[in-house]
C-alpha cells in the first residue's frame, strides 16, 4: 500500500506506457556532433587533431561514424581551424552581446555551423537545421536554440558581405601573428597567415630521376630534387612506383636537411630523431652507414616498415638521445629536433590552437639540450645538420646562435644560395636555410608553397 504524506491511502493509478519514441538522429547530425566535440577537445583541452581522428584510438564519436561521415568531419574541422579567427569575428559581429561565460559548447556549435555556411559546399539550410538540432539535444544549449537559428540564418543571408568584412582578420591566432611580425615584419606575417588557407601539396622524394618520375606521375620536378604531384584520383599506394619503393611522401622542405651533407659514402652517420624515416632513407641513399635513433620503439617499428618498402637498411636503436653514448663517434649527424611544428599548419591546422608561447619556450630549451649533447657525439671535422619545422626563430636561429657564441669548437658552415636555384630566397645572410610557406611558386594546377623549415650546418673543429 502506498500512502500520501499525510498518511492517507494513495489511489492506485495504472501505469500507461509512454507513447513517445526516441527519434532517429537526422542525417548528418552525428557527424556535426562529433565535429563539435573534437573542436572542443582541440581548442579547449589542447589535444592534437590527429589523435582525435585516429581510426583505432580516436574520439569515440568519430570512430562510430561511417567513412563518408568521417570524411565530412575531417573537412569541417580542418576548415574551422584554418578560419577560426574569422569565424569568431563573424559570430561576434552578429551577437548583440557576448555569449555567456562558460558557454564554450554553444560557441563550438556556432563555429561548426558558420564554417559550413561560409567556407564549405553545404546547403545553408542544412547547416542551420543541424546546428539548431544540436543545441536542442544538449541541455546546456537548449535555451539558446533560437539564438543559434537566428545567428546562422542571418549569416547565410549576409554571407558575401560578411566574407568581405572578416577577410581583414588574420586567420592565425593573434599571439602567433605577433611573433611572426617580430621575426619577419607585418607584410610577411600576414602573407604567411594567408598561406595556411591553401591546401598542402603532396611532394615525393624519389630515389633517382625526378624529371622522369614527374612525367610519369603528372607532376613537376622541384628544386629540392623531388617531385610535386598535381591533383589525382585514388590513394597514394595506387600510384606507379609505390609498390617497388621508388619514392616516398615527404614535403619539399623536409627533404632539404639531409641533402645538406652531400656525399656520405663511407661515413658513419646518425639520424638522431629518426622516425618515421624519410630523412633516414635520404642519408642511406647518400651513401652513409646510418644509425637511426628514436626514443619510441613504436615509432621505430614504423621506420623499419617504411625502410623495408624502400628496400633500404639501417641500424635502429631505441634510446633517449640525452643519454645516448655510442662506442664510436659519428662523421655526420642529422638532428631534426622536436619542435612546435608551426611550419606545418597547411596540413596540421590544429597546431596553433594546441600550443602557445610557453610551449615554444619549452621546446626551444629541449632543442638546445639535444643539440649540445649531439655535438659531443661528433668526430673532429664532422658535420651536423640541425633542423626543425618551426617558423619561430626561438626554435632555430636563436638556439644555434647561443651555442656558437659559447664555444670555439663548433663553427657554422654557410650554405651557398647558388647551390639552391629556385630557393635562393630561403638562404639567410648567415648561410642558414629558412623556408616560409609563401615560397616555391608553382605553375597553374600545381599547389604552391612548402612547409616552414629551419636548417643550419655545423662543423666540429676541435
């Protein structure tokens, strides 16, 4: 017997089954929800995009999708992250007052919707409808569903005007634009920022005959000795030469450091941060007896697999470089050091949202520690190439300058601009390499640009 609070008998009411049924998600809804969750992980929690989009260990919402929806999520996220300062400016311009404190989930719904309306080939009504549905399904955002509808509908109506207005906003975060301005000047900083909106090229490093491979693969030969592909159908493994290991994918800038040694025949050579192995392969082809070192055994397994496809062999060692002490010192060392990767934003647009000035300072300190130890592994008259894919001089020029200022045992070997036709602008007055994404213009139909990279050649003189 059930009693009321006053002790009287409570009348029995027969339970009626609910007539409500859970409605299936609208087509495309799960993809948008996954995109918003991953955007939050990248921007708010500083998690790398590649990890979230991993097919085996990535974000559960992403892994639950079919391949076509996964492709849509990747397109939405890459576009949103590339244009995020402009998207934020568009949303702010349409709000009468800023979003409430802590309304990050709402911001991400609006950003994902705005990216589709402004920059992707998605019908406006679809982007609006699914964003409103997202808001309604989230208890945190439900009361803002009408606001989402109003903001995105207006954005669709005023798209062209808005694109003109926000086009004045640099599409990189303000903290990084300020660092680029200090290093390269205002005009160059803005040009670098705009360049990240262009799709990254697919470059190949070939074992031999770049002109021949360019012709066979409908690409162009590069001044680095590689090949840049035009747009093509299918995947990389379907291309001629892949199965037999005639080439591997490597950005043109990333191929430069290993080439700075020249002929390595008969020389004991080390690649000290070796995985995934593209530079290791170059050193082997240059004639070096190569030891490939990496801290991660998992990464070394990938390196060995890549070398196997190419038919190349190297000694591989899993070890911490800071304590690595070989029995014999090396004639040549390549140290492509861990860095902020700010030179790779064309293919990794999350980088500037997952890192900040404190990360650059921390990584620069690590690079200096690694370089100082690497120099102790070098024989007298041995050569070391120090490189990384950061655009920030704090991680390149400044590291080398500090070491050279403290010792007479190491000297810089200037790189000659005349040795690099087509990339003369990348050679600094000190004779170091500094590529920028705005360099390497290509003919129509071929993507221009290359990753931002720094490289310097050092010699032990005592």
